[in-house]
């Protein structure tokens, strides 16, 4: 079911509580269904009615955007119907609450149509009106409320939970401006604000009645309760309001609907009338601007803490609103908060909502009068935490001084949790100061800072990593001391992707082929993809598989030409690296190989080099200079290589601007080769690797993250593995000078570096890329030099395989056939069974 305030379940009291939050009343019976038709004529008329009555437009004046909004509104009505028809219990036994600072959703139209089973109907209905569905779909802006993999994972999980009928809410922030739009000017990234809400959002329901007061600052006092016990009272300096917006998330075959509830920040008072009337018109709305800033923009930090006060305000804002919401729901339904763990499972996506640990304690102890022991039991049996990175610079910590100023009561609670935690340990055994320091919630080495990973760990019933390797590294490195205190707490849940978006909707041709080969059932049960293996050697099937790919490559060729002006040959091998630009993801290694290949082709023009197109896309964090320089190098290499007649038809390079979910959907079905070449031990899982393998691209990759599990599933013959493994990386790092030795041992690498360093790709500014080359020559934290030769070897293996189409397409088909396990339905089932202990329909 969608949620209580839309259809059934609960009703709100008109009189708010003292703090302005609405009170809850017990459930009402479900509302009677008023259903909207789902045949072509009914759909056509519904779209026309929305166009006229909701948008005030006629077909003659409607723009693509108007048709999109009318279609979305008509579909949303049908989502509401699906919600009513699903007949879900008003009060499910247990709900999942997925807290995430990011949801990288992309477009929703094809999701909604697909899961409602109305794609053909909508296409025909629009067709009767002389409107092209593809053009309508193009008019939808991407909801880019996330930076990359972590946010996209949250979106895949929401879709899978709805498809599995797991009662769930996603909770996050409704940013006015999502991830920036990336423009490239001569290879230089420029960030332009993205305004996805500029023309409204037809999918969401605004809920002005669902609002909570969120406080900051001030101090903490004490009172005596009626029982004589001392109570802490937080006297905040500032209060803002969090207002809910719900986007329905409909599951496959419309069996279940959940809600993604995103909070918008508003001022408690829209205007200071005294100031305004006194003539200070700007000052009168200053407090409002400060409050609303909280949900203004998504932080474009990716893996590095923004370290800014506003970021901490965002984290607390959405966590506190979400907890108040779910606590109020629980109290309305069940009365006693001690039973919260039986009816709610709260998942923290990374440490961004880790403040939930002290906030839930505060709500339970200060506001609902539970004892500390009861509250701690409830907290540690309701919360779980997903870790996404072990890189020290990306592990979130906050200065104690900032916490004390912004969240004084929370800091007290954190100190108390820490004191009890350390007491517990020292009670049982003698322990050195050094070990105690690693266990403490407070890092004393870098000025006093709160370790949010430790806080989340202590407050969680289960802590999970996102691939087998990553989970093992959690146990043996960063979380080792905590792990040894409770060896059951860390569990693995390898990431997944929703096949509805990444196979069915993104690649209808391949989906149709799979349905034809193994039956309709594959749409409901991806493990049936395994049946494709029987066709892997079938020449006719190979030809059709290749034809589907070819069609998508031709489509991508047009996109590349439109966006970059570069002409690429759809017959060439499409070698694709698409992801955030990060040194550990090693786009630079790929560029070095490109340069070396360029030099090799020029040196031996007579050899039969297979035609290759290197495609890159990805955004760099605005303040990440090395990453921006890598983008610029890719663009400069493209410029020279594409203009050189010596390599024409053999090597082409293009960097596509503004990587997004929509661009990913266009690129992934067109990819022949998937680059997953991170330094082993540093990519927690990756999900792009899964999307590409599912669509039949062969992976060239390191033994990192989920690549290892992909290899285990597709078979070592159907993937190109190279480079050091995680243990090898550690060993190499322990031998200083490895970069210099590796460069000296590899004339090919040395020549590529020399060409870049001498301005071969930047003649107007020869030193432009010295910061990149110097880092490799003198530091090379990410071991590009150590892995280069083996990467080159693997790439030549790729060349050889590409020249044997029968084995290539066999491997491609086997990749699709053997990646069903990477469905996020499987991942969500595992969370439901092992972490949340919630029933799956
Ligand atoms: C899947 C996806 C990612 C994650 O890609 P990785 O290769 O796993 O880093 C990032 N951005 C978008 C738009 C995606 O669709």
C-alpha cells in the first residue's frame, strides 16, 4: 500500500501536538476504490483530461513537457488504483525504513508504465493523439538526488522492496537542486545547477499535514520528573519545519506500492513581520532563507566528507524528521515504544544518518520517558547500518566542537554511549590505552572528532558490507577491534540492481530475445536467464544477440555525435568506462592504455588492430582537482587521437558530458567491454559492473568488490581479470619506490607518461598534466604503474577475443545468462531474512 495518509490506515488529528507535529489516530477502513480505466481509449481520454484540467493546456498548445506531465498524472492515478487493489493490510506486522541522504532515481515514466503493465497502452494512447512516446519520455528531467553508486543503490532497493511487497518507506531529502549538470568546455568541467523541479513534479504528493519540528543549537537543562528522576531538557536556539513529499514506488506487476518520503525544509515562520513592517524587507526573510537552505542542494561530495556545517544540518534534519514520523506511527498503531523492534527495521545507508543512534535515544529517553536501558535495547534492535567505504578520507567524522554547538544533547548522549561501551570492555579485561583509543567513539588524534562509523556500529543490530571482499576487509581492517567484541554483527549483503530498469526498460530488445528463448517467466524470475546458456553456442541466437547490440550501438553513435561532435563506428568494439571520476577508480589507467595503444598503432600501422572506441563518462566532485584534470586529459587525448589519420578507423576516444542515470541507460546496452579497473580493495562493490555484465558486456577488471563475485558467476573464461589482488596491493604498498621500479621496467608505460608529460596532448600548455604524471612517478597511491603491464596484456587478450566473434558472443550470452544473482530482489530478500527479519510476500 502507498501510505496511510493517502488511502487507508491512519488519520490525523486536526489539532497538532505542542511541538507542531500532527497527532495520530487509529486506522480508518480503506477508502472506496474509484478506478481509472486501463484500456487505450480510457488512457487517451485520461491524458487529455489531465492536459486540460490539471495543466490548463490544449493539445494544440501543449509542449513535450506538458504531454509528459499529463501522462505522468494519468499514470499516477493508476498507481493509486493499484495501491487500493493490492489489498495490503492497513497495518503490516513489520515495516522497513530505509534512511538515505541520496536517492539517484533518474526518470520514472518507464518504471511506472512498465510495472503497471501499461507501456503499450500509453504508447498507443499517445499515438492516437499524434504524440510520440519517446519524445514525451525525453521531456522528463532526471531526479538526480544522489552522486553515484550509493544513491543509485537506494533507488534500486526501493523498487525491489515494492516488487517483493516488503512494506517500506524510503526517507530522504527533497533537494531543490540535485546533482549538478556537467558541461565540458575544452575538456574543463563546469558545474551548472540542475533544476529538476522548475516545472513541478507530477509524481509526488505534497503532504503539508505531515510536518515535524526539527531543532538545532541552544543548551541542555535539567528538570525533576514527577517520579523524582532527573530529566534532561534540550532548549534549542532554532527550529525549522520538515514537510513531507511522497512519491509512490510501485512494484513489478503493480502488486504493491510503497512510498518514498522526502523532506523539505521550511521556516517555522515564513516572515518576521516586525522586521518587515519596520522596512527591513530582506532581514525579514533571512531566517527563512537559512532554514530553507537545508534542502536547497545535494552535496556533491563523493566519498569525501564535505566537512561543512550545512551538511551536518542536512543529516540531522532528515534523520530526525524520519524518526519522529516512524515513532509517531508506531505509537498510534501499537502504543508502547518498547515493541518498536518487533514492528520496525531501520536501515542506515552509510553513516549519513548515523545521528539516528543518539536521536532515537533522545526521543525514547527524553521525550517518551523510557529508561536508558530500555531505550538502548530498542535502539540496538531496530537500527542496522550499511558501510560503503573503508577509505580513511571517506570515513565520516565530525568535530566534537561542532556537534556540541549544533546538537548539544546528542553530544551528551554520544559521550554516555561511549562511556558505557568502554566501561563494558575494561570491566572484563585489562586493555592498553592504544587499543582503547581505537575502540572509542571519539578520535582524539585529529582534534576531537566523533567517528560516525563507530557510532553506527554500536547502535546497530547488524552491520553489513556490500560485497564478499569488502565485508571481509571490514572485519580485518577498520572495524576489526569492534568486530572482535561481537563477531556476529558484521554480515555481507552483496549489492544488486533492479532488472526492471537495467534490463527490461533499458534494453527491450534483449529482454524480448530472452523472453522468446526462455519464456515470459523470466520477467518475474531472473534466475530463468540461466536458460540462455543453452543458446550460447547457437549461431542463429548469437546473430540475434549481436543484432540487438548493434541496434543500441547505432543509437549511441547518434548520441555521441550530438553531444560531442565525434563520429564513431558502430562496428567497432565499444569499450566503456562510466562512473564517478575518482583516482581509485583509475580512469587514468584506462587513458594511459589508450595513449600506449595510440603509440603502438602509429609504430606498427601495418598490424591488423581491431577497431576500438573508448567511451568515458562521469562527473568529478567540484573541488576534486586531480579528477577534473583526468577529465581534461581524456578530452585532450580524444582531440589528438581522433584527428590523427594514422589511427583513423582503429582508435576513437570520446568523453560524453553529464553522466546520469538516463545516459547510463543509453550506454550500457551498447557496451561491448566494461571497464571495472579500481585498485583492489578500494571499490566496496560497484553496481555499474553488474548492469554492464547483465546486458552482455564482457568485463575487464581487477579482483575488487563484486567483480570477484561476477567472475565466480560468469566463469573465469568469460571475464578478463588482471592486476594485483587486495593482498598484493598491501604488499606492494609496503615496498616504497614501487612506482619508479615499475616505470623503469615498462618501456611502454614510460613512453606513454613521457608523451603526456612533454605536452603531447596539450601543446599550448605543455605542463598541464604534470600534476597527474608526477603523482604517478613519485607516489602512485593507487598503483597504476604496478598494474599497467598486466592491464595492457589483458586488453590485447580482449582484442584477440573480439576477433573471434563466435567465442565473443558466446561469452556475452553467458554473461547475461549467469548474472541473475545480481538482481536487487535477491539482495533485498537477504536483507529481509537476515537483517530486518521481515516477511517477504
Ligand atoms: C550504477 C550507477 C553508478 C555506480 O557506478 P559504479 O561503476 O558502480 O561506480 C553511478 N552513477 C550512475 C548514474 C549509475 O547508474
